[in-house]
């Protein structure tokens, strides 16, 4: 449907809906439930240079209007993703996929991105410098403009595809970090990743999660995400991918009015695996309700 189409970093998308990394696996599990080609694209599970088992259990804690996770980037490593996961995905998904990349050193990011950049199926590289639940690397790169710029430059030097830097909300000045990434050559900014949170077991009188703290996501964080997307999209000239607490077609429109070109949906996938499909189907009627002809016309409309 023409009115839902958007263009993200030079690549046309049928609609702006993107299941967020870590909530959609490598896609083929959801393809058993519905035709995932309905999606704009999806961001696959955070991938690192080497295989990772992740953090000790328990890794998940429930909370009001959300959840806390400290999975710790469990993944089979980039070689296995290229040789095993992407061929499986090709059997059920005919569009370009967004590759989500994490690392613990600048060299790790560059290595993994260079490998994935060569894959025909990969359309964008979403570089996660904002994971709050792994020790060493991860979020430490996303908390200073200088470090964020350094990762961006290193990745851009070895890739040809659009690089979207995924930023952390656990900072005091999100705008300065986004601008540093833009100046270093980023093609887009993705935000927000999870907030840092914890829960305590009243019986054991100890944190529920073995990692003590983890990433807080879910509908409770939508106002924070909207505020940061609004701030960043106002300060940079590159596209912004908005996410954080989105769970309805109305939320998608709100996020786009704040300045997002495309919208990722994360925790809601874990509650309802059909949520992205349903949002895409509901968008036209919600657009009619608010007098919106095309989604393109509302990007940044609240500014």
C-alpha cells in the first residue's frame, strides 16, 4: 500500500514497521506464525564476532508495564549467522534484513560489520553501542560522543551499506552523542535501547536477575523514547529509527510525528507474537481517523 511506504537510508520499505533486535530471533521462528514479508524489515538478534552463551540465569524479571532482561547477547557468532541463520531466513523472507551488531572492542565491531556487509540479504547495519546488560564494551561506547564517533568511523571505513548507530538512553545528553555519530559518518540513528533497571525478590531479599540489573523495556518507557526521538531528530539531518514502548498503530504514528522515519517494536513481540502484523493491518484505518494521507508526510510533524 503506497500510503504506508517510507525510505530508510536510501532503501524503500513497504511500511515503517521493524521488529526490534532480540525480540524476533533470526526471523524464521515467526515465519511459522505468519508471512513475515508483510514487515518493512526486521532487525535480527544482536550478533557478535564470537559465539556468546550470555549471562547466567535468571535473566528476566517482570515489572509494571514492562520487563527487565539481562540475556547478555547470547548468539552463535557472526560466522554461524552467515553460514546457518541467513540461509534459513532466505527461505521465508525475501526483503533486505537489518543486521544488529554488538562488540566489546572497536575491532570487534569493525570485523563483524565487514563480514555482514558482504551479505546480499543485509540491507542495513544497526550498530548497537548501547547494550546495558553486558560487562565491558556494549554501552560504554554509547555513553560518550568521542567513543561513539570512534566506533562509527571504524565501521564506516569497512562497509558500503547504511550504518545506523543504536544509542543508549542511559546518558545525560543524547543529542551530543547523536551529533557525534552523524559527524563521524553515520547514515542513521536508532533509539532508544533499554533503560537500566532492576527488581528485588522480597522473599530472598536479593535482586531477581543474576546480573543484578538489566534492560527495562515495555510500554512504560514510551514517553522517554518519544522525548529522545524528538530531541535527536531535531538536531540531526540523518534519519532516526524510533523505538521504546511501542505497541499499537497509534504509538507508531506518535513516534513518527516525533521524528522517526521507521519504528521498531520490541517487548510487545514477546507479549503478542502477531503484534507487528496487526499494527501494519491497522495503520490505514488509524491514519484515516487522524486525517493522514501518507506516513511520509507526518515524519517530524510535531516539531
